[in-house]
């Protein structure tokens, strides 16, 4: 007898649909790899874009096309409810949940140009909250020019960005972030025409827009902000010794960006900079601190760095994103820069501190006690770089994100999609699921190194459920880290989960951690036991725990 229900039926147990075909009766669409998945809604895609961006594209979709697809989804959200988009941008940016702020600035620029009157007003009013530094402001100015001109609203918003700052903060922004993206503070001030709120602001504006800094007339005025400006100008005007420069750094709280490049080769200068260095700058400059000899085994500087990196609340307050810490760890532990010829001898105390800082940069996650399988997609499509961070792939980053959940869940085990015994729908390729002997007790750089070398096969995100059923593994929560470009299997992940539930009696859940800002998900939106979250979102581990609980 030909069992027709194998090819078409309503009940899942009676029918298995290959991933290269849509589930009958579903709303599945083709993904970029040739398989079928569910289309992500515009608002969910907005969240993915705000966290993941589109820099570098994905394995299947180029950067330009991916950006256009995401921008189209953003435009749809703005048309539906522009103020809600602005509120979401502010929330994601201020919470530090994304590795980089550029996508938030881009969406804010779209809202300021494409929204209705209420949306444009909300976007322009939110500028200081999202563009918190001079670099952020320059990025936004570059973005907003693609959607509107310099009308009265933009001029007022940019002017308010400057005039709302106290003189000390204003001087800091003018000195630390002088220019970016073809924009400078001089350009912005000349276009915005802000009215200074104090004599100090007026003097700072005059110095910035004057072609000759000596004509800015700072001398007659006193104050900490203007003294900082004079000190920075002196470093560029006079040939001071490293020791003299270090004294100016300490006295006037100067940062690395305010110093001439020649002075940045001296340990005594970096020692002065380290005393008040912001945490984000500290994470970025660890290699240089080591290369110049300041951070060395047993040194006071190494102890200081380790202590500062061990301050979890400070890391979260400074919006140091876990992925930035992970990228710094990968680079620092390698002893060689991704770009350039610089090398250094990594200090074990610093490497261990970075490893601990990765976990500390997440908010505390309470264990759920659920039996959890963490399944990692290590396929070729996951080799794309994270948010343009060179040297860190989505494959490696997803392993690190999974370790955060593993660290809080005692009943967990790791698996990875590799080549194996399952036939693939692609000639000459097989699919499989391998258990991984990795643990949160291992150092992060060792774990990601082991993941990056694993053999991969066809992407089949149904395998966690199939293998659990085959081997009798009892699982309450399947957590799959993937780009959702699944195509290789003979059954869809949603069908496999329902099959697992029916045959084991366990009301298992599926959490899909999307690692690319594409528009697909393998989580059935009509199944309350499936959840789609955004990979590299600092809130993801807590969201997973809440859903599991």
C-alpha cells in the first residue's frame, strides 16, 4: 500500500516534510539557503537589526542586500507606529544590549526622515539619549543625510546636543571625538548655529569653529573645562617629555585621543592614562598596555586591570557588551593584532580577567533547573564575522553565548551540528549531531578555538530533537543557536519538536537564538512552546531562562 499520509497530512506524527519543502498548511517561505522557514515579522526583524546589524552580510546574503531588507522592515514599522520604533531604539541603545550602537543610530535617522510629524519630533528629541558621544553624533549625521536635509528640526536637535552639556562634558566630547565619517564638530556647529548657554560654552564653540585656535580667546576665562582644552592644545603645540605629558594627563584628565601619537609609545604616559581610563577604552587598549611594557606578569598595572575587569556592576553601567569582551579576549590571548604587525606577550592574569569579565558583563541569571540541550550551528554559514568584529565569527560567538546559559544551568549538555550519518539533501554531504565536551569551567578562548575547528555538514536544525528521541535523552528545553538557514533534513524542526513531545510526554520547549539579522526563524510563531530571541543580545540569557521557567 502507498501510504499517502507520508506526503500529505494534518497531524504531525503522520507526516514528515523535508526542509526543502514547506509544511502543508503553514505560512513558511523559502530561506536564503533553499530550505523553508517562517518569515520573521517586521517588529522582530527590527530587534534583530538593532542588535546584530548587517555589516559584512551573511554567508548567503551580501551586506548591501541584507541592509536593504532590514531597512525595508524598519520602514514598515515606522509607518505602523513611528513613536514605538523610537522608544525601542532608545531602550536598546541605553540598555547596552547590542554590541554596537550604529544600527540604533541608523534607525533613529530613518525615523527622523521617514516618519510622520510625531515620529520625527520623537526621533529628534531622542538624539542625545542615543548619540551619547561625538562619534555617535557624526554617525547619525551621516545616516540622516540619506533621508532628509538640514531643516529646522535637525538644526535644533544638533544644537541642543551641544548646549545641553555642561562645559566639562562638552570639552571632553570636543577633544576626544574631533571627527569621523567626514564630519567634524566644526562642521556640525557651523550648520546648527547653537546659542551658547554660558561664557564657557561660547569659548569652546569659538575655539572649535575658528581656523586658528589661538583666535578662540580662551585665555581670559577660567574653569576646569577650558584648562583641559589648553592642556590638550599644549601637548600638540610643544615638544614635551613623556614625563611632562604624563603630569598633564593626570592633572587635566586627558584621554588617549587627546594626545599626539608620538607620546603613545611610552609606558609612563599609559600609566597616567590608565588611572582614569574608561572601561570600554581599557578593554580596547589591553594589547597596547602590554606591548609598551606597562602590563606585565606581577605588575601593579596588571593587578589594577584585573580588579577593574572583575567589577560586574561597573561593566554593565559602562555598557561594555559581552561580545566586545569576547573579541578583546580572542585578540589579546592570540598575542597578535588582526590588523597591523604589532605583537605582544599575553599576561595570564589579564586573560583570566577577560574570561571572567565576559560572564560578569551579563546581568545575573537565576537557574531554572530545567534539563537543557544547547545545540550549536557550526556550519559554514556561521563563519560570518560578528558585527564587523574581525577575528570573531558567529560560530565562535554563539558558543560563548551558550556558555552563559550553561554556567547557570546545572542540568545542561552541549551538542553541535556536524557531518554525520544523516543523509543530506545536498549531494555528497551528510548531517549529524555531535556531543561536545565543553564546559563553562574552561577558558573562553579555548572553547571557541575547539568550536572553530569542527567539521560541519548540511544544516539540519531538527537533529537535536531527533537525536534526543533516538537516544532517550530527557530534555525540557532545546536551545538552538543558528542563522535559521536550515535546509538539509527530512523533517522540519517544528515537526521534530512536536514528535518529541508526543512520544516522550515531555512538554519540551524550543528556543531559537537567531545569529543573523535575516528575516527567518525555525520557531513556529503559532506554537507557544517555541521562542525566537536575538543572538548577541546581552539580555538573551535572561530571556531564555524566563521562557524555560
